[in-house]
């Protein structure tokens, strides 16, 4: 006697993605190129407002949100503060060419990873691979 199977088809795995938020297009392009080497999808945003729209439309969280600190409109620190309570698994990485020290960093953001511009290919790869597991 044949019984119907209860196995449902496996759901396709949602591909990993990374969000790069920077008002400087050349920086976004370089970072996106580095990250795409790993096979991960990269979505680019030119400011905090567009990043929030992208995050609101995507069905899953990114692995990492790379955020430039100095941007017009909402700066990267404000964006990071806005994202922290809403993102459950995504890592937020702040980037700046203004300083290489976290000594001026607001106390509530000290636990976030900081990346100094200009960054090296190896730094981006280490962050992406470390987050991906």
C-alpha cells in the first residue's frame, strides 16, 4: 500500500547579502567589488535614508551593514543607532577616513566594529568571511 509522503519540498535558501552605505560612489564600488569576490550579493545605498528603504523592502537581514560615518543628512552614527534595535543578526561596521581612533566614539557604539579608510582588501574579506562563518 502506498502512503502519501509528508515531506514537503525544501524551501530555497535565501542568498546572503551585504549592504554598503556610503555617499562616495567610488568607495561603494570598490567595497562591492571586493565583497562580490566571495559570491555574496551586494546592495549599495548612497545615504542613510536609502539604506532604510532597502532594509525595509528586503525579506531578510544582510550579513553586514557597512556604514560610512560622515554622510549628508542622517550620519552613520545616527543610522547605526537606528539599526541596532531592529537588526537581530546583522553586523554593523562603521567606516571613516576622519580618524583611526575610537577614542572620540560615542560610548553607546563602542562595541561596533570600526574600519578606517582607506581600507585594505584583506580587511573587508576578513570581516565578510568571519561573519559568514
